[in-house]
C-alpha cells in the first residue's frame, strides 16, 4: 500500500461520513437512531426461553434459539448486507462493529445473557463471512485454554473458570445474520458429557479430539446446529466447536454471523470500560475492530480458510496493513484494559515476525531475486526499497515489544528473541539482538515513572 493511500485509509477509519457512504442503510453515531433503540421496552427473548438456554448450557455446553424466539432491535438483514458492502470495500466482517446496529444487537444479546448466564459483554466482538467455495468456519477448537486465562491472573485449573453454580465464566452468543446450514458452514458442537477435557482440562501431550473420538459410535454424538437468519447459538469457552466445510460446487449463499463474548470480570475483564456502552464512540469502535483482526491473525498459520472467513481480503495482507491496524488501536490504547493491551501487542509482534521476508508486499520477492523487466538499476532500487521495508517491519515488531512491556511493567520478550528461537517464527527471519537494544533509544519514558528514573 502506497504511503498516500495508506494515510487516506487511516483517515477514513475515523470518519463517520466514510462509513455512512460504505453502508448507507446503516447508522454511525446517529443520536436519533440511538435514542430510538434506547426507548425500546419490549423483551428480546422470553424468560422461559432464557432459562431453557441456561439449562442446556449447563447440561451440554451449548444451546440455540430460533428467530421466532428472538426480537432483535436491529434489522438482521441490513447487518448482513452491511457485511457484504464492507467486503466490497476491502474491510473484514468485524468492521460491522463500527455501526450503531451492531451495538444495538450487542445490547439485545446482553439482555439475553444476563438472564441465561449472568455474564456481561467483554467486548469480544467478531464478524464472519464464509463463502463455502473459498472459505469455511474455524476448525475444531475451544475458545479458551489455560494459556489464555492464566495471564489474567486466573488459576490454571479448568475448575476456576466456572462459577459455583456450574455456569461457565465465559459464554459466546453467535448470531446468524443469514441462514447457517451444513452447506455453508454452520456450527457443530461436541456435547459436554462425551468430552473428558471439558471440565477436567486437556493433557499437555494429547489431542482432545482423539480422546473423544476413539470409536465409530463417538462420531454420532456430534451435534449440527443449523439456524435461520435471526437465530443464534450459545457455547462456553470449553465447548469444542467448528464450522463445517460447506458445499464447494453450485450456488451456495454465504454464511454471515456476528459473535459476542460474555464473561465475568474476574475471568476476562471487559476490553474497555462498560461505561462506553451501549454506543461507544466511533474511534473506540475502530480501535476495537482493528485490534480484533490482529488478535485472531495468528490463526492464519494453522487455519488459513477459517482466518480468511474472519479477515476477508486482509487475510493475505502485508506489513503495511498490519501497521495500519496497530496504529488505529494504539491511538486509543490507553482506553483499553492492560491485559487486552498486552494481548494485542504480543499478537502484533508474533504476526509481524511470522510474515515472510518482504512482508508480502507486491514486487518484493521479484526485486530480491533480480527478476522482472527493467535495467539493473531498477532492480537495485527495488532491492534497496525492500531492505528499508524489512527494516521498518522489524522496527514495528520491536516497538510493539517495547510498548507491551511498558504498558504491563513485565519483561515479555528477551534480547535474544526467544520468541523466534522457540520455533514460533520462521527460521529465516532472525532479527539481530542488537536491533532491540538500539530501539531502546527510541522508547519514551512511561508516565508516572519519573521519580524512580
């Protein structure tokens, strides 16, 4: 991305008029629309249905409500169309969170969750757009493992992630904005009763799926959860789930969904203050959406198609796009919880270090190998430009390390780049230890530490 184009895109992210042009049927910081939403007094779901959801979550780890059981404030169809409009402009589905309607749905989801689980919105908002001929939902996984919750001060034992009454401290509401079927990657769940790792935890050296599916009969316990547009599913942080590989041939409609994470504060603190709800200002929404894309970007290595369903065209982005997202988040970073700032900084470092040489920029590989048209001087200029770009990429990753350490007061990375030496980064990308020490000279003194040097 050229500097001028990148600057223009960064400016657009914070522009209400830009987002209104992208999705003219939706609202952005529209006070009249927000007042209309807040004036609504009808319930989103019947108390009896919420209690049934609670019972099913406790019993099986997941549940579902049909469109007939829900009364959303925001038009579901318009949100789906908004995601498609975002795709046309190169934005991931998660950027639907820049619109008021997404936060109206989050408010509705919160009412259902309070009744069903008692958990509160933690701002883990993610959008998905699955085109079965190209992508699918994420492969089988649990939403949280000990490495996710122990940095937040939660004991490693899985039992610590459940309340005394048995309810999970983290539950996701997954709202279908279009019909979700087996043909376009609807969700599938493993019931709690057949999953030994659900409550006890998973062994360090074992595959949870292999522990569950030891014979043919075990496969019959898998539960498919198709839901029509406007319906939703629920699952806990320990429920193994995935999106099916849809039908590749033929005309299959895309599957569009919007998920909201609900947690207890002692398990996963809200990413930013709930005082910003129900309608956060645009800059905060943009920072969250940018950070969420970075937060899930590490999945690109092991689940490319699932990552593409989340990131869209950004799935193959280079360093300049990652820097753009990181700058947008950094512009509002002080408004986010320290644990989330640490998580995003760490993910940004990991993703930056895992980029191939040249940061996936167009023409970088050609210049490096000396191929392509033009005289030798052009090749040398391209190679020089690539070297500068690589240097910038390293600097961004190094500065992200320093920012993470400054915001948390912890040593997260070592001068010898153990992050790379441990095998998390590509062997060919080995920044020199001196680069981090040199970058220390650029570091600004954190506020509040002047007295002690």
